[in-house]
C-alpha cells in the first residue's frame, strides 16, 4: 500500500514499527497456506497485508489506529475478500475469532500489548496456526522449555494447543522506525492432542503458580494441594514452578478444577492419571 501520508507519523503508543525487510515479509506470508481464512492483527501500512491478500482466501484485519483503519475500510469496500474491524484487538479478539473463524492468524504484534494479547491468542484452537512477531526476549520466553530461567506462564499457555518454533530473528534495521531491540517471528502449529483441562483453568493455575517464582510449587499452592495429592500427580512438591512441564501444569489444573467439581470430573481425573 503506497498512499500513506507522511502526516500519519508512526505512533509509539501503538507500537508502530513497520516491517520493511522484504525477505522477512515473504517468509511470514509464505507460512500461511494459499486459500486460508486469515486474521491479521495490526496491518499498519500493509507490509504483510499486501502479500497475504494475494494468497489467502479471506482476510480480516483488526486495526486500532484511526487513520490507518480508515484507509483499510476504504480498501475493504472494493475488495471482496478483505474486511476490517476498527478497534482494540485486546477487546475484540474473541468476538472477531468467533465471527470469522480464521484458520490462521498473522501479526507483527504491537510490543506494548504482546503479553496479554498472547495469553488471549494461545487460547484459540485454530485449525491452521499462527505466525507472530515479538520482541526477541519475549519470543525466547514463549518458546523456552521447562527448567530454563526464562520459562514462565506464557511458555506453558502456548503449549496448550500448539507446538512453537522460531522462524526468524530480525535486527532493528528490519523496521521503520527501528525499535531498540531485536525481534523474532514464532510459528505456532497445532499439536493435535486433546488437552486434559480447559484453557481458562490452566491460566488461573499458571497465574498462581508463577506468582512467586522463588518459592516451591507446594508453597505456591499451600492450603490447596496436599502432599498426598502432589504424590498422586507425580509432581515433586519441592520443585520451583519453572521445573514443571506443560503436562504437569495440565494435571495440576485438572486436580484443582475437580476439587470444586462433581464426582464425574473426579473420575475423569483418575482415569487420566491412570493412562498417563
Ligand atoms: N503489520 C504492520 C507491519 O508489519 O509493518 C504494522 C505492525 S506494527 C508493529 C503494530 C500494528 O498494530 C500497528 O498498525 C498498530 O497501529 C496496531 N495496533 C497497536 N495496538 C493495537 C491494538 N490494541 N489493537 C489493534 N491494533 C493495534
């Protein structure tokens, strides 16, 4: 898209660092299969959008910036497969996903909201996947394995539905204006296993579990999980939260939800534990 006036100067408050590296743009767009129904978060001036439009089946954009949204609104009026939602993705993501049922989500994410936005995105069970640009440190936290210092809540949540792979690392010069830090693109593809707990419940467990990283897991769940229960779950109660892999967090979540639930769910937990 060429007709963006210079008057619409990049807004720091909206994390506007526009991608100008053609190789990166091509690599990101190429991960999305031809004909896929796609959602792009923050199209900005259209660096990725223009390439996506040539290959996808339908494209819905969510853009908060008033000036940019107006441009895309006009363009959508003349392109059948393009539509625009003018708004804050943090507020409208679930609604838009429900309405448009995307197979894939793409986005060079505004860095200032990437944490809460990712927590919302990782709860969407997409048939295709997601290709998302992050600040490199955040990307490293998300793809970290248990046991590493950078492993945290988002690393667990990402694995509820997805396998995570790093596709690219980009220097500040790949963007205009250049950010102060390097960036990285992550590719999320569905692992296809049926999770044993609900995503919202996993979120609560992880929030509590990582609230005090230096405390043991037994301490973080004191008064809620007994020593016998840690044994039954086969989780080392003396471990710090970063030692627990996704499967352990999911089992723990199942236990916590069954405690407030019916006999049926308690039986579901028992049979899950017998199988695992
Ligand atoms: N996709 C473009 C590119 O790669 O050049 C722009 C990426 S820029 C890093 C982030 C984009 O997200 C901007 O267009 C910005 O206006 C938009 N944005 C920022 N906060 C947003 C929010 N809460 N909801 C929707 N869009 C937002």
